C-alpha cells in the first residue's frame, strides 16, 4: 500500500492511497499522522484502514506532482516534534567511497581508518540474533521538521556550504504512541542531502556536514521493506542527465538489520516521547561526488526505486548569507 499527502485543487490537505495513477483520498482524515492515530485507536493496520476508508473516486497524481501540491508522505503540525536523524556506513557498497574521503595522507596502507573500522564492526556485529542488540552504527542528527523539504521543492545550499550532494536512501517513518512505544508507519525514498566536501576535510566535521535540509517521498509504503531493492540516482543539469548510477538497498545489501538500527536510535528515552514523529535515514551506497561530480545551482536530483512509485525530485538552490559573524548580541 502506497500513501501520499498532498493539497487538493481546493487548497485543502489530503492523505490518499495511490492506485493506477490516481490519488484516492482517505475519508474524514487529512494527514498520515491522523491516519496513524486512528489506526492505533482502532487497533488496525494502516493498509487495512486505507482499504476501508479510501474514496472510490480519485484525482490525477501526475497533476498534483506537476503542480507541486505533493507534500512529504508524513509530517507533524508542530515541526519541533518531528526529529530527523540517520545512520551511515550501513551498506555493503558504501565503505570504499566513504573511506577514500576520510583517509589521511600519512596513513599507512596496512592500517584501517575509523570509517573502515566502523564498517568492519557492522559486518561482524550488525546482524544479531532476533531480540538481541548488535553493534552500534554511526549516527547523526539532521534537524527537525522545518528541515524537511517536500518532493519537487528546492534543497537549499547554505552560503557557507562547500558542497550540496545527494544521498539516495530509504527512510523509516515512526510515530511514538501514547505509551511511549515507537510504531513504524512505513518507509519512503529519501535524499539525505549532505555537504561531502566539508566532511572530507576532517571526519569530525561529519556533524556539520549533516546539518542540512533533506527530502522524502513522494510515497510511503506500508508493511515490510523488501530484502533487495534496486534503485537509480541521477543528476539532471539543464535538461540533460550528467550523472547516473544504480544503488542497492534493503537488508540483503546492508551490514545491519533494520531492527538493530531502530534499537540503537530508540534506546534513548528522550526519543520515545508520545506524539513525536521520527524520520530516520538508513544510509546510502552511492554518491556522485565519488565520481568527481560537483553539483551546481539548478541541478535536479532524481531518485527512484521500486516499490516506491513516483521518483523523488528536488532541484538545488544556492542561498545568500543570512547570518554574519558577530551576529549574537548580549541581552
């Protein structure tokens, strides 16, 4: 079951099921969050509830995308209660690209960098037996709901940024229920957009490089994530594809189980506050910067993979300075 949030032609929010190119609104509900809360009350799955409440008549999905009326597949009315985070070095194809960025010139060939040490730890302990905790992954904070960009909307490149690069991945979408238990709503395609040049300067700049907007969607899939997912990531410049590469994801292509990544995020009690929404990126295996690509304003990032439906597209927008050194004043 694929779910979309959008604004209808009358300017009202809707949550809908996607079927045969049409958006079938969910009767009486205006958001994925409302749908999830209703499912918790009814003790029903999202998929079963959508089948029960989806309107028979639908409207054009293509038109909503073209007119940029599609919203992130889940959001929170108070963005401060939406927490955006992620993990890295989780995919079997990502270590070489990441390691080449972090390796210092004087490192001996026989030594492992911190990146490869972390990756090796994941290979050895990232898939523990069911019900047990495995090794911790790399973890980072990206912001709150205000840092989330809708499908089709620009990804801002701050004036101080050295790079604005795509990271095609899967995001897990979670709601904390009334008893403080994380409930997984589903999964979405994501562009965990980052500043790789800043990160390359020193691995300790990872936290800075991740403090960027990101985008998910357009669709959320419910149920289990397929073990093997094949997608494609591309950059379009002035109407032409300048870079394109496949990516693999799903647990079959990862060094960690989703359960292990989820445990090491939600083990922190402050991340289990009732009513909060969490968007958690699971890591990437493909980066255009690893192939020498330098992005430019106006470039369009496009990410697609079955079974996520429509591609996620976002243009890159260069921002002007909005805060100067010495801008903090004493009260």
